[in-house]
C-alpha cells in the first residue's frame, strides 16, 4: 500500500460519504427524534453495512451481485421499498401532549435502519468495485486490500458519527425535539422522494 494510493482511496471515500442522500437524511432523522445515542447507533450500523460491501468488493465477491441482473434488481427494489416505508412512517408521525413524538425510535430500530439503508443499496457495491478496480492489482497484498476496505468503513462511520454528534448538541437538541414531528414529516417526504427517484431509475434501467 503506497501513500499516494491510500490518499486516493481516502479522498474518494470522503467525497462519497459527504454526498447528500438517504443515509444523511436517516442519521439526522434518528438523531433529532431519538437523541445522540440513536444517531451514533445509526452511524455505526450504517458503517457496518458499507464496510461489508467494501470488504466484499475488495475480495471480488460483490462482482457476482452486480453481474446478476436478478440479484441486483432485488436489492434495488428492496432498497426503494424500504426507503418508501421509512418515508411514510415519517409522514404519519404524531406528537403527544408535550409536542414530542409519541413513538420515539429505539436504539434497535436505529441499528436496523442504519444497516439496511446501506445494505439494500447495491450502488455501494458498484461504487467500491469501480474504486478498487483502479487501485488494486494482482500484486496487491491481502493486508493492503483489507486496509483499503477498512479505510472506507472508518471514513463512512466517522462522517456520520460527526453528523450525529453535531445535531445532538444539548444546546439546541431539546428545542429541536419539540419540533421533532415536523422534522419527521420533512425527512419522510425526502425519503419518499428519494424512493420515487430510485424507482424511476430502476424502471429506466439505470
């Protein structure tokens, strides 16, 4: 593993993690609705899902998924359906007498949603296959391969941990939680819109 190659991996993974999408919306949603603990759990579970794809890609196994139209389509439709389900739940969110959510998300649901939002996104496999194909050769050691995959896992997890930490700042979290239902509905609308965009992309063969 050379420093230049590793920095290329770091740069591209950072840009990929920073790009807005359903993962960012989910981490923010879980943090604002359930607090810092839920945000951290979501970030860790999401990082695990991304890490699985990174390690599978570096070992070449993810190529089997992307080479199989059926497997790829199942993951795509599963991901779109899950996003839509999360979005509808957000749109139907209700508040109690203190303006807080009547059903605040648990740590268990945070872990589940964080992991599945990544695992049901086969484009992550495509991303890593495209990335690692540029830096991994026949002479790349197994240790170096695992180092590249671990780098992707750490960067993704680290970014979303930062998001959870920032949005759970005690100075404004209590005030935000008083308006949690509106954030739930906004994020719900965003997730439904992203699900719709995924469906359109699937239907158009992208």
